[in-house]
């Protein structure tokens, strides 16, 4: 069973481009990308040096992300630690 935050997603916000917006601004690099389902920002994952998406969650409280990697179709909710493939 999915969490209420994931259940509330009716339309996915797909990545606008395949780059971490913060790493690009500051000359950093990333391993994998995630897209916030509240505001649509695409940022790097926790395996990346700066962990920008987790920082984004802590700053904004936006709970649900999707993988922005081609071929991956999953959601994660930070609040409920819920993982769902779609």
C-alpha cells in the first residue's frame, strides 16, 4: 500500500532536462537524477556528492520524487519512506 503523499500524485512532473540544476550552477557533478513531484525541480540523488534532492526536501518539505533516469519508473516519499514502482 502506498502512502497518502504518493496517492495524491495524479500527473507526473517529468524532468525538463537531464541535469542537476544545482550542480550545473556550481560546477558540480552528479550520478543519478530525481524530479520533485511538487515543484518539478530535477536534482541529484544521495549517491551524488552534494545530495541536492535530499537537501531540497529538508528545505521545502516536498515529499515525493521520481527517478529522472531513463528506464526507471519509481516514486519515493521522504516522509513515509515509501517506495512504489509504476
